[in-house]
C-alpha cells in the first residue's frame, strides 16, 4: 500500500518533496490513522533547513494530525476502528512528570510523521478528537496546544487575576497560551511585530499589545501593566534583560525556545533580589496532553488558523511559515 507524503530530501533545492511512500506492515500495538488534516510547526521548517539534530532523508515530516482510525493491530481494541482522533506527538516521555526521559522523541523526526495520507502510531498516542472542533482545527492543537498548556499551567501555575505577558503572538504556542490564560481568568498582554497580530490578540480578549520593534516597548508595557507575574517566551537572546525588568518581585519567566539564541547577559542581582524564577519547558507528558484536551474541550477553545492548503500545495505552506507572516496555525488538508 502506497500513499502521498512529504519527505525530507536535503538533495533538493527546497529540502523537502512530495513522494509516493510505501506503508510498512502494521505492528500489533499500532493503529493506522487516515489523516484528514495536519499542521505545520517551526520544527518542520528547521528540519527542512537542516538545522534540527539527527535529521534523515526520507523521513515523513509533520507532528500534528487528526483523522479516523482505519486499521488496528492484533493487540489493539477494535473499538478504535472508525473513531475520530487526534495524535499525541510526544513519544517516550517517561514516568517523571518533571522532565522527559532520555528516549523522548517528537513524531515527524526521526519517526515518520503526519504530513501524509496515513500515519501509523502506537494506540496509546491517540485521544478522541474534541467534538467541537473540525479536523482542521483539531490538527492545529497537539504540539502547540500541549507546549502552551505545560508552560502556563504546570510550570507557570497561572491563577485568576495575575498579569501575564505572552511574547511573539502569532505563532501557534503563543496563541494557545494567550487563549488559555484568558480563560483561566488572568489579565493577558502580548507583544508582536505586526499590528494585525496584536489586533487579533485584542479580539481574543488580551488587555493590550506591544510592538517589540519599538525601542521603548518595555517601558510602555511596564507603564500600562505595572509589571507581570508570569511571562511566556520563546525568543530569549537579547530580549532577556527587558523581560526580567518586566517581572514583578516573585515573578516567573517560562520559556519554551530560544529562537534568538542564548542571552548575552543575565542581570543576576535583579533575579536573586526579586526572587525571580527562570524556567525552561518543552512539550509535555502524557498526563499534560490528557489534561490539555480535557481543558480545551470543556472551555470550547478554538485554535486560531491562519490558512488551510491541500497537501499538493504544502510547499506554499512552508514558504508562508518561513517568512513568519502567519497569525495562528498553518493547516494542510489531506483527505
């Protein structure tokens, strides 16, 4: 059985290509999901550019996906057949809720991912698709939704009435963190480089937004908010001193990436004197994933989707993501 799939190919000019791929035999503990939609993540672009560790040509990219279970292995309950599901892209987290195991992997590299007509995964990677979401909306949820949930609730311990800053609004994790914080009763603020992205955050219920291209944005944010109890960030780099300056005493900075690289300096005196916490985070555990899906289902949270394209035009989707102009998730419609 063959299928269309987007595979990594560093021998091509764009680094990826659509190919016909042979599906391997279904293992006894696996399910085969016919995918109706998948979504792009920044890690897919890093793989395409050859910037992700241990990349391998021929691997199918994609971590997010939603579809219908079409076949089950011998050890899998046949009740899964025909169910609408989303896929947990985090594999082998381990038993420690605090940190992932050394075997932790994300679907889509090194194992085949979701930018294909089918994906085969262990049955314990599945949860029922939230009933209030379409396949396209559900496909936008797993990786970014899980990362935001762990950052905001597990590490951030967000509470109603707190002031929260989410940086880089427009990306997948940032839009979920913004929505989660608002639903949790926090006063949520954002920053971005685009006015239309800030306007979208305000439409969702954010209190204010700041253009981080402006030299005085930190002073503006501090003047308007009075400072933040919690900051959710993915950039780091030379933005760190300003973020530390924005935290109130006892505040916490949780970061899930470092797209701008390592910080050039750390104001250690301000950190220890103000009892600040700087906490790193990744995607999340299986428990985090279950809690996240329950949360978005209970609160009827809808992902912000920038655009939907067919699998045949997936290269266009990568071009859009590479220039960073999207607001929300870029989704690929497959079946």
